[in-house]
C-alpha cells in the first residue's frame, strides 16, 4: 500500500509496482500527475491496482466487472468541510486552527485545508476520471454533510447504486487489502437516522469557487494537472505559514493556473517522473513569487 503524502510518492509507487502482485494507492498526487506512468507499469508487470481513498474505493466497488460504457453518471460526495454554514462575509477571518478542524474526519493539515476549500474534491474528480477512464462530464459533486454516502453511480439501464460506510478509513483500507478474501471487520450498525436524512445539496460556487477549476482540466492526460497540484500545494503551505489568507488560496490558484506559461501544458503529455518533478518545482517557485510580497 502506498500512502506517502504529496508528489514525492510517485517515484516509490513506480518502483514498487515492479515488485508487487497487487498495489493499493492512497496518494492523490501520484495518480493525478503520473497516472499514465503508473498505468504503463501496471500493464508491463501485470500488477493489480486498487484505489484506497474512500470515494474511489467506493466507485471501484460499485463498477468493477461492469462495462464503463454502461455508466451514465458518477456522483462523488463532499462533506462541505468546516465552513459549509459559515457566512461568506466571515471568510476573511478564517484562521489556520479553524480551517484544519474538519467536522467528520481526522486528517493531516494539508488535506484538511483542501477539504475546507473543496480542492480535495476537484482532485478526487480528476483522479477518478483517470482511474476509471471516464469523461469529466460524467462526474458530479454533491454536498453531503454526514459523509455517510461515499459514491453514487447511475447506469444507463436505469439502475443506480449507492455505497455507504461510516467515516472510518479502516473500512476502505481493510477491503482494499483483503479484497475478495472472506474477512470480517467490526463496524457500527447501519445508521437509520442518517439513511432517513441524507441531505444532499448542490455546491455553492460562491462559497467554493475552486470547484470551477474543473472546467480548465483537459480530458486527455497532461502536465497541466501537475501545475494545478503544485500551485495548490504551495499556496496551502503559505497559508499554513501565515503568509497568505484563507481566501487567497482559491483567488491566487485561479490566477496562477491561467498564466500562459502554464496553460501551454494542457497540450503536453508527461513522459517521465523527472519531467513532472522539474515542472512542479518551477510552479512552486512562480507561485511563491506571485503570492508573497
């Protein structure tokens, strides 16, 4: 299982594929930036791949053994993070401690900030697009504060499948490890109250403007995804160091990824890890120079 944080997890992933019969990956950046490299290795060494993130494991569980052409829509759920109901006029007062205090999950600081800005869902859609080889227009994000439903898949035969589990990463991790083995894990009983009040809503793009960045993502794999991941990483780091404000993360990210020096990478296919790493460093330097006066 690969759970190394950040883009630094890509190179070890590529190496471990050669030594593994099955590999479970819980690293968004590796898949988003280097999926074509991972896919080539998986095919070359006949290695089985299982996604570990709760949303992607859920989608994988719902569609495995199905023809992808039978999929009409995939819905990924988002809790809305700590500021789902905070008045937007108070966003300029958001502190680091408030931003890392996720209501449902215990996570690291970086991913907690991504949850607060909804960038984690942007990344999850891109990740799912690559893993399941689906067009971006097949995906939709719905806000679901309870985080009880992790994925919904509608098929063109009229059936819709839904997968639920408690907010405990032990469940997708356990199932990714044992897969088809008949193993048992102790979990809570089905939460009837949650089932009776799933409370889905559409995303408020004024509250979560980062979600609009999905409109910039090309359907074909490209180095532009590395630009997006690297710029966001650097901006989150700057926020955690009190160099920029919370609202600056999405504002600056939108500005940086639209620069001509970076939009050209929408048409450039990644060839190797060194190319990805070099571009990531360039993006981080440019992001710092534009964000810190």
